[in-house]
C-alpha cells in the first residue's frame, strides 16, 4: 500500500504483509516523523446527525384544473393520518373543496389565519384523528389582493402565517388552485416538495411543461423547492392511449414518476358523502392507489399491510 508522510510528503510503498499485527503507527524513513498508519474514519458531517426539525411541507400543484389535485391532497393527507402521522391540510383554493371532501362545515380558515382576524387555534379544525384542516374558500380572494398590495415580501405571506402553527405536525399538505396567482407563488415559497398530478391526456402534458417553466423562475429565488413526485392520474386502460403518455412521462422525468392513480368512479363519488376514499370504499382501486402513494412518500413499504 502507498503511504504519504504528512510532514515531508514523501511517498512510501509498504508491503502490507510485513506490517506487524496491531501496528498503528508508521515512521517516515526520510524525515523520521511518526504518524498514524491508517486514516481514521471521517467524522460524520454534523448535518447528517442533526435531527430534522419541522414538518415535511408538500405542495400539490399544477396550473391546470381537474387533474386530481384536491382528490390527491385530501386522500394523501387522510392516508398519512391513518398511518399515524399528524397532518395539517391547507387549502389555498378559493373553491374551498377540501372542506367539502372531508364533510366539514368550516366558519374560518386560512384567510383568518393570514389576516390575523382570529387566533390561530380558531382557524384550524380537526377533521379526523391526526388530521387538521385550514380551510380555503372565497374569502381567499381578499388575501390575494392583500398580497398584491404589499410593496415587498408579499411572496412570504404564507410562510409567515404557517410557520408559527406548523411545528406540531409531521406533514403539511397544501392544495392549490388551478392557474397561477399570488397564492400559488406563495405556496412555492413555503413548500420544499411538490407533487404534480398529471392527468393522462396529451393536453395536460403541455400543462406540465408550462408549470415547470414557471417553477424554474421561482427556483432562481428559492432553490429549496423541488418537484419530487409526478403523479399520473386518471389511468384508464379502456379508453384513450394512456400507456403512450405514461411512457413519455417516464422518458422525460424518470424516477420522479410515481405509480399512477387509476380512474376509479369511487373517487368521484366519495366527495358527495364527505368521506375520504379510505372511508367510502376501502377496498377500491382508488383506496389501493392512494395507500401506495402514502407508502412512496413515507418510504415505508410495510404500511397498511
Ligand atoms: N382517479 C380518479 N378517478 C375518477 N375520478 C377522479 C379521479 N381523481 C379525481 N376524480 C374526480 O375528478 C374531478 C376533478 O378532480 P379534482 O381532484 O377536483 O381536480 P383538481 O383539484 O385538480 O381540479 C372530481 O370530480 C374528482 O372527484
Ligand atoms: Mg382542486
């Protein structure tokens, strides 16, 4: 083996078979310096050991509507809660669909938290065991105007509102509205991870490309946000040609592409009952597919088995 003297930098070739058993120190024949024969194992980097603080912040987003964002936000949040995680679901859409899907009639929500009209505890409702909701709704239009009126720092409005309330949660899942507005930008300044549902239709692929362009303009200012999961939705083998689009997605985005969520009529029925897919149809494909997504996101393949 080759050994370099740390003092005079001379290189020595040592016959390993001649090193006495238990020897740990070498002496340089050139300068006489004694030094450890074997490099100590490097200390682990301090970051690697530091416990992770704060919840995982995940945004569910794509500019196009009707691709399964709200369905994914609600059922992913509910699935994580069933797995024992404490989850806060934040609805940033003026349509306020997340409350409806969970069968909650909410008096207050994200608007009142952002404006400070109500104490934080009165803006968050517990929707299920381990699952809390910050509801969206029409009043968020006022929040968007408020963000627009700020001279600077408007894009951090959501960060400032959520950071004080997020610490008790393991996950914060943020549903977004279709389109690109001041709240979407705020979501991209808050979350670290993104799930982008892509309905398996050609038009949505264009939506994805557009979204990625917008995202990269945000990443110039906030490099911590990354698109980690592309989630194909509405997989239906009977109609259209989903495999071609799925193959194209995999070609373009490789390991980011998750196992698709199949088209499942139970997923479109469950909102009318205010039930998650796990409550409404636990044995359905929809339920199986969202359980799979929970396993993927948590990296725990043993969950629900
Ligand atoms: N995998 C699916 N199979 C069948 N219907 C679905 C599926 N995912 C969502 N839906 C239905 O499609 C519609 C649009 O979904 P939604 O989650 O509201 O989309 P977005 O939030 O992107 O606008 C809703 O009526 C929903 O119930
Ligand atoms: Mg929606």
